[in-house]
C-alpha cells in the first residue's frame, strides 16, 4: 500500500470491538510515534497510555460520548511547554509537535488495521487532575485506539476534501 492509499484508509472510528490490541502492534505504533519529527528535535511530548478500565472510565467523564468508553486503549498526548522550541517571536510549537506524533500514530494504526479517533473536545483541566499532571504538561488530545467494531457506513465520507486549487497558491 502506498502512502496515499494509507492516508485514504484512515478514518475516525467511533465504534470499537472488544478484541484486545496485540502488544507487538501497540509497540510498533509507539515506535512510529517516537521517530516523529519535532521543531529543533526537542520532542516536547509525553504519552499516557491508558488501558485500565477504571482510569478509562475517569477519562470518559472529561468527554461525554458513549462510544469513547468502548475503546480498549486511550492515548493521552501531552505537550511539555518547558521543553518546546519557541520561535524568535515567542510562538510555542508544542501543539504542532504533538500533532505530528499523533498523526504518525494514527497512520501507523490504519496500516495495522486498527482504528483511532483524534479527540480535542475534552475538559483538559479535569484530565490534568485525573492524571495528576505537573503545570508544564498540557493535555492536548486523546486518541482512542482499538479494532473497529464495524466498517464505516460511508467509507468515502472523510474523503470529501477541497480541491487543490482551493488550498494551494503558486507564487
């Protein structure tokens, strides 16, 4: 499968089976994330891998969707603002760097026939409390992970994209 096929295969999964994710696949995904690039190679990220039922239940209180509770694994991606690269004007690249590692893992998961859903609409302050995070770590996104329970109803739904002429400007 070439990269474009892989990118088109990935979609946001919101229904998970109870089939456990094999440890070797999980380690493969994490390694794919580990090699992700970051600004100045500072790697300002921490991943909290949550399998424990009780902890997943606590995290589900920060994001009110029932399907979220089905995911056998939740990855909580946090950015470390103390170690992030900052541009000369002060722009902190934590969010960008964390987004890159998440994208690497979502694509690696699709390659392994696993499903993910990137979640940003959660109560970050509550998440920080649940995980007892220090003030320099910001929870940026959740990534639910597991085997999809079913095929998407419309597999092409997520492929509705703007034309290149709408997004690329040649100068």
